[in-house]
C-alpha cells in the first residue's frame, strides 16, 4: 500500500461525508464539492493501485 492509495481513500471518505452533510443542510454546493472530492480521491487511489501493480510486476 502506498500514500496515493491511502490519501485517495481518505479523500473518497471525506467527499462522502461532505456530500451527505450537504444533503442534510440542503446545500447543493456542498453536495457537488463532495462528489468532486470523491472523484478526485478515486482517481488518486487508482493511480496508487497502478503504481503498486507496476511495482509488483517488476519484482
């Protein structure tokens, strides 16, 4: 596991919390920011996964 995987997963969770908070407080802006953070986190996690796959393949 590398830092991109960890940071990506954390961003995904933070984005979900932000999205749900936006829903509770009826704030479409926060909902959109939360979804965007989830997408960013997913991309970062996927990048980390790819790095691990390459690292494992070269062993």
